[in-house]
C-alpha cells in the first residue's frame, strides 16, 4: 500500500519543522511541494530548510532548477510519483510538505493534469529542432498526423507532437495513495504575527541580496520573479520606493497569500485534518500512530 504523509498549511505555519520532526520519528524522507523551493540560490525568501537540516533528513525536489527556469504541476507530479516509489522501496515513509496546494491536489489525484500545457521541457527541446527533425519525430509519435497537418509549418508540427505526447502521458495509470493529510492551523492573529516576524527575520538574513540577484536575472519576467517574497522588493531596488514601504507591502501580501492558501485548502483538499499549531507535533504523532496501526491490521 502506497502510504504517504502530507503536511500542509499557510505560509509561516511551521510545516517544514513539523515535517522534519515526523521524518525523524517515523524513518521518513521529505518531498517538497513548494513552487519556489525548487530554485537554487533562492533560500531566504522561500524559507528553505538549512543545509544542516537537509543533511539530517533527506529532502527531495529542493534546489533542482536555476531561477530562470520554469516548472509545472505535471512535472512535479511525475517526479514526485517516482521519488515516492523509491522511498517506499527503501522501506521509509514519504512525507510531502508544502504550501503549493495545487501541487498536492494533483498528486492526490483530485484534479486532472494537462500535460500539453505544462510540458515546458519538451517544448524547449522542440524549438531547437529543425523542421525535418520535427517531422521525423511526429512520424514516430503520431504517424496519422503526417497527412492531416501542414508539415511546412514548424509551429503546427510542434503542437501536434505536444498533443500526441500529452495523450500518451494521460493514458499512463498513476499510482493511488493511502494519504494522511494534515494541515497546521493557527488563530488568524497569531499567524499574521508569525508572518510579520518572519519577514523581519528574512530581511535581516539578507533577503534583499536574493531579490537583487533575481531582479538582475529578469525579475517579474521570470516565473520565480512573480512570487510573493521577492517582487515586493523590486520597487525599492529600482529606487521607486522606500525600504519601509516595500517591507510593509511584503508583509501585507504575505498575509493575504496566507488567507488565500487557507481558503484553498479548506475547499479543495478533501480529507484534510486540521491540527493546532501549538500542539502540532503531538497531534500529528497521534494521528500517524493510529493510521499506521490501522494499515498494519488490514
């Protein structure tokens, strides 16, 4: 049985710390379901766990891309499925942790995947091929299309290949999971205090330097540059506002994001069990013990 523990919650709720505690207690490995922690050199603004913590407990899907790269939910699911399989084969417990709710929703099979729109790696590869190479590839993946489309139009050939590959991936049967899904909950005013304090801490750790690097690489033209935590600092770095105003905007946007996360989790993630942030380690341990015991009796 494919058992996975999923730990969710809004930003600054303490998900990462709880995941490490559970991994240490239950011989687990952690898979990050965070749309920003995938990027190398974006450590502070993404609240990435430290190198020491990653050395203590294996972490996956962290630091796998350059900040100029793009990433999709389909790529996450495809990679996460493989990593979960490997972790289970090692006799360990996969622990999925992150605040990117649609990643986890897709992983749990609660929404269909559109591979055609999300296969950015394949699209980039296709753009490097000559027209003759594209036509040859189309003949391999969808020979019936050779007489149906304009083979002199590279865009149409690329699109036909993407559609064919998407159809093939969609027909692959994904694993089903016995998932225990918990969400870390705090009173709203406490959560907002935690968010404000974390912004202060991040700025003290050098968040501006990360934001400057991201801005130099492309800023909001990049997928990573559109993220809360960095884009609010770009106006300050461009001399368009003060640091105090930028910080206030960052705190406000982070609070609003947390509110949206909570709304999403409550309406989109079926079976999620909310636990009190103050007693998260104890409450989660009780739930996991019961879940594992029940599974062993089946």
